[in-house]
C-alpha cells in the first residue's frame, strides 16, 4: 500500500482532515455557546441575590441588639422558657440575625 501512495491520496487525507477539523470546531462552538448561556444564568442569579441582600439584609440602625449578645440571651431565655413552654404549649422564636432583631412569641 505505501508503495503506491499518490498525490491524490495525500489530497484525500487533507480533505478528510479538514472535514474532521471543521466538525470539531463546530462542536466546540456549540459547547462554548452553551457554556456562555449557563454563565449568564449564573451571573443573573448572582445579581438577584445581591439585590435581595442589599434590599432585605441592611443593618437596622435602630436595632439595640449586638450580634454577640444574641446567643447569651437565647441560652438564658431557653432555660427559662423551656418550663413555661412545656406548660403553656407556646413557642418562643428568637432571630439570631441583627437585621431581624425582633423577638416574636407565638401562643
């Protein structure tokens, strides 16, 4: 076979290689396009989360509870309320976030 290699065989090999290269580049372009769509979706989620955080997670300047004191209050209240809650059936909710420093009691 190698004894009878002609210029036509070389040209055919070049054409085959060019076809394979074009197919590979086409698949690559499709994959890149798909990844760019996914990236834009992720970026949009990031923008939405940032906007949400800015809107709802702003530090409340009127809050009197410091972040370090909430755990202490919870443990003291939990000990005191555990006896009361067992008898009354009420639930005492304490929000640990300084942004949501209000305390709610539900009966």
